[in-house]
C-alpha cells in the first residue's frame, strides 16, 4: 500500500484507478447536486465566463497564424483558395478543442484545484463533514459539472473566433477571393468534422475537470501541498488531453 | 440523575496509532452533561486526534468511544451524520466557508438540513450573530474578519442548530488578550445559558482554569492527571507541574533525543 515506493507504471496505474473511483463517486452524487442548479451555474460562470477573454484572444491569434501559414504554403502550389479549408478543418477537428482544453487547464483547472485545496487546508471540508454535509456533493460535483459544461462552450467560441482570424488574414489581408475561400471551405467541411470537435471538447471537459477537482480534493493540506497539486493539475491534464486527442483522432479516422 | 446517564462522552481504554507511532495508549475520559470539560497537554499529544475519535472522523484501534451511549465506531454513515447534527464544532481558525458571507455561513447548516421559511432563517441567524456580538458584521466576507471575529462567527454557526455538545478545538490560539477574553466569556455563556455540554481542547492553562469544570492532562499517550483545574494546579506530579508551570525541562525533555554531545562534537565528520 505504500505509494512512495511504487515504480512509475504502478504509480500511474494507481492514480488512474483512484481517479476512476473518484469519478464514480462524483457521478453517484450528480443527481442530488442537480437539485441545486444555483451552485452549478455559479461554477459555469467561474470556469467559463472568467476564461472567456483568454480563450477569445488565443483563438484570434491561432486563427491568424493559420491564415498566414496556409497562405504561405498554398501559394507555392497556386492554390491559395484552400487557406479556408486548412483553417476550418484544423480548428474544428484539432486546434479548437485541444488548445481550449490546454488553456482551460491552465486558467480554470488550476483555479479549481487551488480553491478546493485551500478549502481543505483551512479545514472547510472537515467543517462541512462535521456539519453533516458531504463535501463531494457540495463542493466537488458543482465544480466538476461547471467545468464539464463550460469547456465545450469555450471550445466553440475559440473555434468561431479562430475561423474569423484566419479569414481576416487570408481574405482581408492577403487578398484571397472571398467567394473561392468560403466555397472551398463549405465543400471540404462535413458535419462529421464538427461532430468530431464537439465529441473531443466534451471528453476533454471531463478529463480536465476531473483531474482538477481530484487533485484539489486530494491535495496535502499545506501551502506546499496545494502548490504541488496545482502543478500536477496542469501537467496531468495537459498530457491527458494530448493523449486523448491522438486516440480520438485515430478513432474518428478509422470509423470514416 | 445517575452517574452513568450523566456521561455524554465516554472514552474507555482507547488505543490509537498512526504509522506505527502510538498516539494513545489506554486513555479514559468522561465528559458530563452540562459541564465544560478541558483536554490539555503539550503540542503533539493527540488532543485534536481525540476530538477526531469522538466525532467519528477516525476510529480507535482498541477500546470504546461512546457518545450519548452509542459506540461511534459502530455507526453507519447515516447515523454518524445524525450524531454530528447534535454536535457543534469550532475549528482552530474558524473554518468559515470563504465564498459565503458571515450571514450565509451561519445560515449554512440551516439551509442544508432544515427546510425553513426565509424569515425564520433570518431570525435564527441574527439571534445567533447577536449572541456573539457580530450582528453588525452579517454582510462581511470571511476575508474581512479578524481572527477573533472569525472564531465568533464560527461559534454562531456551531450553535445555530442548537447542538447538545459543543466542541472547541484550540479556541485561543493566536488571539490577542481581548479576543481571548471574549471567547472565554462566550464559552462560559453558551454553557450556562444553553446548558450545552462543552469540550475544550487547549494548552492555555490560565484561560481554561477560569472556565473548565473538569480537566484532563494528556501526555505520552495517557491521561497523566485529571480533576478540577485547581486540583491540577496543586498537583505534585512532575508531568503536571512542568505543564501547568510552563517549565522548559522536565519529563518532557528540552533536548530532542541525540547522541552524546561530547562524543559527537569530538567525533569529527559524520
């Protein structure tokens, strides 16, 4: 049972197991937590609305880079009209969900972890237990659900703004014909591609939110412990998002 | 009332160890109805652990812990939560919920456990806040309170469900003399006016002497002395005298166990 002496694979497996059990605990209490929508709405605001500015800014810049890069590459082949296709598919399928999830982990995930960790280190969670209130139901579930709901909304916002940024560079600045730009995009993008982005952002929402609340709830209740837990949230959820992205991309390609 | 039914909390021959280190080695303690019982002892003697055993946050490896005559370790989760609704606990730093203001903190247990109309909640919260002298601070956030005020709010929250037992975990730590006096007075007041059985864990000998009816001195995993604070103050036992008198050296040694001083200094590098 001594987790300090475990080898790396065993420790990783142990953590995956513990997180899965925690997810089951969280899901089991989701029913009763839904009776208190106010708590969840507040967490959607905390995780979602407060991440909006950074998501929109990043989306804009990513879109503009795609516009530049696409134009540079495609003009070598005389096919600048395809800039829109690259921007749309790249954003919808990969960049939108992945970059949103990474930013979300850094902005909202760390905030969740440090907030719950601080509540633990100041005995607020114990105090709740002493008042016969289950802290998983009252603290963890609303934050998990808030993150889970906010993440796809943020990913959608990111994607839309990135598409605008790409056309800003491609069409407005580089002078690609807007008719060709949009018709090529429309031809290339299938509803399936949108669906892929939606599924990814839902999965990433679960992953990042779960890691964040898990790390906070299991943080060592000291200042060092909370700091360490916050770092772990970023590292674990980022790696997890990139790994899941690969698996999901492969899965969508094989079922094509 | 008989002796037995008078005991609200009974701890009998309790043994408890963490990571192979024995914290309790046969502890017997009784907290009686309507009295203030103090647990004293040097830091690290497991005073707070004792509270965790009484409130069912941890279980003894041997012995029995009974509250209202019921064995805590045999309770189901539901029974434990029912027991905790009859207990109020004041944490070292208040443990107020940081995202709620003072009013909502005190209202929290009511909102979670009782489906009361808002005017009644308001009345209950304001009377409890008035009792601790902080009715005027109802709309402040916990971050705007001083340490002493936070603890008074926590006290109002602890009594809002009208508990039978109030547990205070180190209520005097880090307070200035005025706040200490206020908390002291409140503990006495809650006990006398509401007839609440109180358990106070602390190492502030002088404050406890003015309020406690019974006191227990814990050291080295055992109860080394018990009685009224006066009896403890007059005790001739070395452990009791060291603690009550605040002596640097005694049965609790000043030096952490180490090799012989002279040989270590002369022994060169190690």
